[in-house]
């Protein structure tokens, strides 16, 4: 049986894998946040989810616009740039032991 693949199928396959990782990362981050202020879990969760949603929406909009302008190469470069910025931020803000 031949396998047909469209952009929709590719997006679905792409979305399934990162979601599992995103859920694990979200659980880990929430656990770290709860340790800081255990009595404020509901407020911390609300704030975390608001900013998480804003980040997801921003990433979706940006990658859609970049895909329209530069295709998958542009989207990959956008992802690499976002990762580089995150690494730079982490490097500049980490606590030295």
C-alpha cells in the first residue's frame, strides 16, 4: 500500500512528537516552579501557562510567516536563531556554583 504524504500529514507528524516532549518539559518546569513557592501553585501555574501560550502563539505566527517568505530553510534558521538566543540567555543568567 503506497504511503501518501501531504503538508498536513507532515505537520501532524511533526506536532505529535514535540508535544510529548513539551509535556515532559512543562511538568519538569512546573515542578521547579512549585519548589520556589509551594503555597502559590495555582497562581504560578496560571502565569506559567499564560506565558507558555504566548510563546507558542508567537512561534506559530513567526514560523508561518517565515515559511511563506523563505520555506523550510527559513523556518530551520528561525529555530536555530531562537535556540541560540535561549543558549545566550542561559549562559548570561546562570548561577555559577
